[in-house]
């Protein structure tokens, strides 16, 4: 953790890493494990899918590698297009993880851009919070929706930087900034970062953390990118805490103007 | 043996009448795996697998964790 910083607190638990990572799209379990380790992440997302009949019994289970004693497992509702499906997925995840009730809610609206359906997201969030879930919610960068999700009782609001898996970076820093300023709960950028500098930009805006998957998994060297992301998150956080210099239109000499001998 | 029709992970299938959730998990080779089950969109807690038997037309989903963001 960065010096002079306080830990990130989500649903009453403190974390020293502000980088949250997904486990999708890796070449194999070993690469997943190494990338996770290099990222230093403490919160790790997983998806919930059907167990196939006749599945290879020797195939390692993801939860044997990402063990709940080492990581906080954050099951997601990826692939859900309705509030009902998202709620069902969360209930199955809670059963799968022995009552662990921290979930990442995402309800999608469109296959092409994977933008969230905020109406269904709000509906699902209400049901889940009432049922005792601690909801970290993926949403658009719309301040009013973000506020409403916080009022419902979500433990973290996670606006997108850009479409999921696009790697386009923070497309609308001003909207992200509004959300950070207005909400009391942790605001994480979820989705859209492509490389280390994108993560640093998100953190410099004052985000409490960044959640990413493809930026690491789809890098040529995912383990090295995981390490780069870890440093970028820390660098961005330190820069935010340090407070950047004001932007000026003209130059300002760094060396003394007086005392020249020429 | 009496057989009943159920839907298992989206596939229509026949199982023995009176089959329990525990027996189904065994038949699927999933014993000891971290899985969760719902029947007709209601969670069946793992602790109740030995007693839970299926009825005609049940829709069963068995899931596990996979890589995802």
C-alpha cells in the first residue's frame, strides 16, 4: 500500500491493494495464477456457469487455485440481461461460496457494447440488498444512477471507463470525477482500461480502485502487464494523494532566473 | 425401474424416480467439487442433497465457478 494512505474498505473489510482483477480469458489456470500473484490483487472476480455433464474430472477447478482463504472471491453476474437472472446467479454464487455474500452485479443491455441496463441493474440491486447481499455494482458513468445505486445500499459503485474489453481507457473523466465527488461509498472504475497509463489516469481522478480483466489477460505477456498495472495503480494513487501541480498555459522556468553569468 | 423426465442444465433427460440430489451429483462425477444447485429456480442447499429427491418436470441447474471478469 502507498505511504500516507488508508486501506480501501469494502463491506467492512480492509484491502491494501486497489487493483481488482478478473480471471477470464487466460491461456490456462497456471497463467491465471501467476498473473493474479503479480497483480497483488486481493479481490478477484469469477463467473458462474453450468457444470457440464461428463466434464473432465481432472480439470482443475478455478476455486482450487484462487482459494477463498487467500483471495476475496467476487462472483459476477456477467452475461445476465435481466434482473431476475442476475439475482438467481447471485444466490447460486452465495451457495457455491458457503454463504459469502459479496457480489459484483452487472446486468447488460446490449451485446455489441456491453453497456449496462441501468433499469434492470437498479431493480436487481434492490432485491439483492434486501436479501443481505453486499453489492458492488457495474454501471454507466451517469451520476444520477450512481447516486441511486448508493442510496439503495450498494457497497461500491463501479462506473465503466469504456466498454468492457475495449481497452479504450477513461473516455469521460469528467463524469467519473462527478461520481467520485458525490458518492460516499468506494467508487471503482470497472472495465475499459487498456494499459498501465489508463489505470493511472483513473486513480489520479481519485477513484478508490480499478477492476480489470482483459487489459491483463489479453496483453502479450499477461504476467508482466499484471505487474505493470499494480505499479500504475499505486503511482496513480500516490499522485492523487500528492495533488498535482496546476496546469498553466505558459512555461515557468525551473532554474533561477537571477544570477546568470552570461 | 420407474423413470421420470427432468431438465438438467437445459437438457431433457430421464432419471430414476426417487433419485436424490446427492445421487445425481455422484452420477455426474461432481462429488467433492465446489458446485451449487437450483431446482425450479430455488436453491437446494448442499446440506440437503441426501434428502432432496426430484419430481417429474423439475428443472435443475448445477453450476460452478469459472474464469470471468
